């Protein structure tokens, strides 16, 4: 206890669940226990450039690189856990993301989107979660309206990840 206050540590999946609960509207949040171990799941999930376009329909490419030197890297410089990404949709829309990527944790945010993934070992498998939310005023009612579709979309993404991990892609 620091300064007499109780503290608690949340694993990455629980932390992402809290973020989903605090996000405005009705974000996409899906969680599943995957049969594959963490060492098989996380390398696939965290390969943002190689795997995100295959997992997210409508995404043509996702380029990842170091921060552009505007201070976004928190002084960590090369090799830090902060990156930048550029998503390009199949329609050509471009969206720039700030990314925090470390073992078992990925948080990506742009001006209008929030995305995240988290994974923790769970016995011989992996507990995995993902989050996606729109960060624009007025998006909440639209997200709530499409609630069941949002839930189904999360399950589809988890199914795709499970297939990618199961295909031996590591």
C-alpha cells in the first residue's frame, strides 16, 4: 500500500475490459479463451502490419513505424513501446494511429478510433480480448443501435485470429 491507499494490479485483459466499460457509446469488446498458448497467439496478434489487414475486413494495409520525433514516444526513442501506424482502408481512407505495443498489450488510437488487444496466459491456452470504439461525438447512439452486429463482429474477428494461430503462422 502506497501512502495508506490500497492498490490493485490488473492483467492486460482486465485492463482492456475496464477501458471498454468506460468508453462512450457501445464499443466492440470481445473476449475468448483460445486453445493455443500465449507464445503462439501473441506473435500473430501483435504483427500489426502483417496480420491486421487479414483480420479486419475493409483494411487494405497497416504500416507501423517509430514515432515521428514529435515527442510522442515519451523520450523512449528507438526500441520503445510507442509506435505510429497508418491504416489505409480498401476505399483509400487513411487514418494515423498512436500505438502502445508491449507483450500482451496493444492500444491504438487515432482522432476518431480506439482499438486495443490484450492477451494473458491461461493454463495451456490464452485469454484474449479486443476492443474497438468510435471516438466522435454522437457515435454512442449509432453504436448502441448496431449492438448485436457489433457483438457478432467481435466474434468474427476472434474466429479469424484463432484460424490464423491454428494455421501455424507464428
